[in-house]
C-alpha cells in the first residue's frame, strides 16, 4: 500500500512562509540601514502581520 500524501498547506500558510522568507532575505548580512531600507522592512513586516492575522482567523 502506498503512503498517503500529506495535505497541501493552506494558502494562508504559504503566504506567511513567503513573507517570512522575504524578511529573512532582506535582512540577511545587512550592516547598513538607509531610511529607504527601513521603510521596505516596515512594508515587509506589515505583509507578514497581515498574513499571520489571516492565518489565525
């Protein structure tokens, strides 16, 4: 008998994982933060918070 495949992750979980990956990639090895960098980080965090909120609903 073949193993039962795992269910696909929920769409909100994928969005949350993508938001996490985007933040990690953006901050990786960064030593200098310009105002534009900080604004982009804030935008990525807002996207992460929205994804986390939609997952918990």
